[in-house]
C-alpha cells in the first residue's frame, strides 16, 4: 500500500513549473452546438465531457491565484482537440479558469468518474496491454517516456468515446470542497504515462495532496451540462 501511495504522489519528470506549449486551437470552441453537447464533447447522462485532454491558448496568468481567485489574469481558453500534445503544466486555478473561459467548467470528481465508468477501467476489469494506454505495465516496465497526442491510442477510450482518461497526463478535477484555509481542494485523477498502474483507475479516490497552485504533468478536461 505504501508503495502504491508513493507512486500515486509522484509528480513526474515534467513537473518543472514551466509555461505550457500552448498550441493554437482550431475553431472547435467557437462552433455552434448542433446537438446536446458542444463540438469535441460526448454526452454522459445529463452532462457533456471533453473527448480529449484539453489544449489551451492564451495567457495562463499566475499559477497561484490565492484569495483573488477567480481573477481575470487567466485569459486562456480550453478546447478539446484531437491529435495534439495536451497542454501541461498548469495549475488547478488555471485549468478551472480556462474551462470557464470556454463556457464550461472543470469536470468534478463525480463527473470524471462517471465518464470513466463504474468498473476499474473504462472497458472493464481486465488490465490493458502496455501499448493500449500510456501507462506502465503491472511489472512497472514501460514503453512510454513522454506525453502522447490526444486520441492517438484508439483503444484507450470509454465506450462513449472519451479518450486517455487512463494514463498519458494526470487530469485536474474539481473536488467541490475547500481546505482549512479556504483554498480549493485540487483533485488529480487518472494517472500518467510515468505513474504506477494502480493510479490508472476509474474508481480510485482522487489524489488531493497537491495545492491548487501546483503545476506539473497535469492536463485538464472540461464539462458542461447537456442541452
């Protein structure tokens, strides 16, 4: 158990705090809705979730927004785009603001887990072969040394079509709670390409030990109520 917790807490090789390489998104965020969900999102019950880990464009503002959050310093907009490296590193504050700027919200822990599935993994209980998702194998060997483009692993998806919740980058989520000093509790979900396979799990509780200003190999995924 201790070993699993240590793997769970691992920040990872990319957690430098450097500004993300924010590729310019396509026009996905501006496209009109033609169904219950905006472009690039899939419906799960009464809400929609981005199919891919998000790409950000614009100014992220400070990682630590503290008592002034939410502030207007983060003008970055989140967009789900297939085939690009997800935007990392970013803090929980920046992720939440970028989703809000896109007319959505940072997915809650409940939404994230519901989209991932009620079984241990999106497709059931059977662990994937090492090439299916960007996570280490059960014996800790791995073929993965860096983030992969969104959706580039076609079998690493839920039946509804949500890609890479398991592995690749960790993902921020909203725990809908605050700590003793009033700062948001920042939930980290889904594991990463370098994190132990026990973290790549739909039903395990969120990792809550990082403060919201922490930035690392953590992407985001936005949600919005279905129409």
